[in-house]
């Protein structure tokens, strides 16, 4: 039995803990509760945008989802239920913010340090802190000068009453598209600051009718069929992104038809229209965003934000808009991965130094020089068309096989070849045709996304190949000094 520390108790951490539950597993979670993204992101309208029949664990399928894409509370409730039913909940230590993980080559042991100074030893460490957890704020002149209220979409201030207020929303990505239509009827004025337009596909997400829920509950196999159908739909989106000059044109045409139909105001249509290839940035699913932009109390602003003053936002054309509140929907510091935590591997080399601004890992999971360190949802494992939970389950099963072999370290030539292949596979895809959070490394490499289909990733990770690894030590058991916790 290996002693394993998992950092983060979101979907990735829970997936790893379930796969490794026969080992001595502890999950360290910085937040007061498990849930990760679904604990933190509580903004109005927060919901998954991959349908819940797929956006859920294969081993914990539910037939009673209330909507196509479940709201945040329902997902968090599901995660709590899975953790309880799988015996994971009692292994989660909350309010435990990890600041450092360091590998001791002599003992083959990782020491994990928390903010409060406590230290724990482990045979293996699984880092499951996700790609989207550190809110990003633009560097703007006068950011501190603003005297009104401000918060990030991932840190929603439910104590602040938006009723009747003049509100600025900066950013128009997947988060803004979910919350802005919810608050638009409540606020006095909504100023939407857009840097790039987006491609949209329809999503109403009304509650499932009772008859539908009855059918799913009653007809054997219907729920599994829905899951497979959504899986294949996701793969078809990936195909459009992989082939922008052929299949991508179908996606573009579908999106353009919806957008033309919804954007009746020619001025708003001109401003909201994206100027990049379909699928390059995340395609957004909403039937409500574009109509919202045409509400009388909403203004879409495409001039760049130049700075803030005490009472509002100034754009580069010199226009000043007075606002009571700014909501930053500007996304996350996505290329930092698990930083600011310091991860120190063999020879004292830090992961940040090893990466040198270009995060990479074999299958997104293992890194040379970091024996028995495993990443969940690591570099190049994000998906634009599928469910990240499917990737995380595959990673968890792979990690279990690795840990059962002993202390293992991926061979540098394997990791380098896999990185070269991953990067080469982006050639000609839509992802390369604009700037996005998927590619924010120093030389424009795509560091977030997997370049292929979900099924390929699941196949490649299904069987752990020991020939790609150096087995540092064949037995994980009792590398950790007894009594040293
Ligand atoms: P995001 O997609 O990174 O969007 C950030 C937005 O802020 C973009 O519109 C970006 O414009 C804009 N922005 C950034 N800096 C700016 C600046 N200085 N001035 C003006 N605009 C600026 O962030 P997000 O919406 O929080 O979503 C992040 C990811 O989280 C998504 O891609 C998705 O994977 C996930 N997510 C999923 C769900 C879901 O499943 N339901 C919901 C929310 C988020 P540019 O486009 O020009 O960069």
C-alpha cells in the first residue's frame, strides 16, 4: 500500500482518490469544502456546459439530472454524494493550502508542506489543482483608484446588491456568458466590455420535462445511450476544430445562422461578430447572451479598456463610463498550472524551472525528474469538445497502475517525443489560428489542450507502459518513515 497525497479535492482529486482508494490516500484542499471549481464559482447562472449525462463519473451515473447542463449547486451536491458514497469524504483535509512539495532522492519520499507549516510525507503526490483556479485581472492604469465595488466572477460577492446599479462586466468568455444574462434584468445599466467576439451555439438549458425524466429512469439503456450520444457530439466538435477548412465550416455555418437570427440590431451584430476561425477559442453555448446584448439597458463596448478612475471605466477612445461596480470576467491565470505552489523534484530542480514557461508532461501526467509525481488535468489535457471528467478518470486509472509498480519516473526521451508529437498535431487546426488561453506560453505553444479526440486520449492512457519509465524503486510500501506524518 502506498501513501499518497492528492492536492485538490475537485473533480480531478476525487477521481484520483477513488482510483487509489485501496492505498493510504489523503486529499489536501485549500478551500473549506471539496468541489474545486464547483465550490468556488457560484456566480448567477453557473452551470456546466457539457451535458451532465457526460459531465459526470462513469462509475456514478445519475438518471435524475434536472437539466441538460446542471446548475452549480446540483454539481456540487453530486460531488459531495460521490465522495461520501466512495468513502473519500473522510480523507479530505480542508483549509489545507499546500505551499511546497519536495522530493527526497535518498528516501524516495515526497514531503508536502502546508501554509500552516505542517508537513506530510508520501510515496507519491498527485497534483489536482486544475487549470482554472487562479483568477486573472488585467493590468490597468488606476486599478486601485476605483472607489466603487469590484469582484471577479470566480469570487462572486453575493453580499453586494446589484439592483439598479450601473455595472461594468469586463470579459465575454464562458463565465460572463452565463452570469450577465442573469443580472441584466436586475441592474440599472450593464456595460459589457468585449475584447473579442465569440462563436455561439444554442443552449436553452430549460428543466427537463417530467416525461423525459420518467423515460430516462424507466427505459433500460436510455441514460447510457444519452451519454454515448453526447460523447460523440463532443467528438464531432473536436473534428470541426481539427479540420477548420472542411468540417469547421459546418460548425461555423450553424453558429452564424444562430447569430444572424438572434442579432437583429446591425450595430450590435457588427460588434459582437468574431473575427477568428470557428473553434479557435472556446465555442460558447448560450441562447441568452446575444439577445441580452440588445436590451435597452445593456451597452456592448468594443473599445479597449484603458484604465479606471475613482468612479468608472475609461476606454482608449477617451470615453468615460461611470459605474458602481466592476465584475471581472477576465478568466484565469491558466499557464501557471499548479503554481504558486513550489514543486521541487530530483536534484532540487523546481517544476517551474524545468518548464521554463513552457508547461509539458507525458500524456499531461508525468514529468522527467519528478518521480512519482502525477498531474491531473495537466498540460495539454484540456478539451474543447468533450468532458474533462472522462480525461480525469483515465488519468486516475493510469496513476493507479503507475503507483502499483513502485516509484517511477518517465524517461526524458519519452516525454520529449510525446511533447513533440502533441505540438505537431496542432498544425492546421483551428486552435492555432488566434490567441486564446489555450496557448499562453511564452512562444505561443498551445499548453492547455489535447490536440485530438477524447477516445484517443482514453486509449493512450488505458494501459501504463513500464518501458516508458525508469522504475526507481519497485516497492512503494514503507518508504515513508513510520510515525512521520
Ligand atoms: P476566459 O474564457 O478566459 O474569458 C476571459 C474573457 O476576458 C475573454 O473574453 C477575454 O478576452 C477577456 N479579457 C481578458 N483580459 C482582458 C482585458 N485586459 N480587457 C478586456 N477583456 C479581457 O475566462 P472564463 O469566461 O472565466 O472561462 C474560462 C474557462 O473556464 C472557459 O474557457 C471554460 O473552459 C471554463 N468555464 C466553463 C464553464 C462551464 O462549463 N460552464 C463556465 C465558465 C468557464 P479575449 O477573448 O480577447 O482574450
